[in-house]
């Protein structure tokens, strides 16, 4: 009699322990997924707004056109050099290294002063705005590696599958009085995650 009770208790405790483990795993996936999605959403929004600014803002085109015109002028404007239709973005950091003959100002300084004198209608007033996206936003957008995001999304898909199976296991093996609020919360999470 005691032996049968011990076996039943052992099975009950093993089942109970498994339900607790499955609950912890699924809740952990829920928290991890929420944190990751918040961070990735912010990064993707930053990339989106930087690209939108770069493509749609007229002042960006003016600054890039000014850099192209100055580069063509500095190259002498002959047939083989100085007639570029565009340039690679990798040269932009090098603009600070191009100095005037007397080494007083760089090409970046000249582009800035020329833009303010000739192109910015609101220069010197409170309405004057920086013509490019915020530098820290551009820096953050440049750090985004889409391969890493893709890899993380695949891992999240696997985690979501584990979570879904764990929720099903807990719901099928737990008594009705111990299901809520776990069942509703996790089922809605799985639906949102899909």
C-alpha cells in the first residue's frame, strides 16, 4: 500500500516538476523575445528614418552635389579627371583630411561654410537646421548587421516553436485550476509571435 502511494506520488511529482520546468522555459522565452523585439524595432526604425532622411531631404542632395562639384573642380576639370557623375560614400570620411594650401581649414569646414553662406536660407536664425540626419543615428544605423538580425530571427522562430510545444504540454498535463493566467497569457504571446 505504501509502495503504491509512493509510486503515485513519484509520478505526480515528476509530472509537476516537468510542468514547472516547461512553464519557466516558456516564460523565459516570452521575456527574451519581448526584450529582443524592442531592441530590434528601435534599430530598424533608426535605419528606416536615416534612409528616409537621406533619400527625401533636399539639403542632403545639395550637400552631396556641392561635394561632387568641389571634387570635380579640385581635380582640374579636364577630360580624364574632374568630370565625375558621382562618388562612393567611402570618400566622405576623407574630406576632413583634405586641407587648404595654408592648412587653416579642411574641405569639411569649407563645405559647411559654403553651405551656410549660399544654400541655407535660414542660416544664422533659429529656423536653421542641420541638413543631414543626426550623426549618432547614422552611426547606429551603420552598425546594424542584417545578417545578425536574420540569424536572431531564425533562433527566435525555433524558440517560439519550443514555447508553443511547452504551452501545449503544460495545458494538457495541468489541472484546470492551475492553468490561468498562464494559458491565456502564453497563447496570446504565441499568436503574436507567429
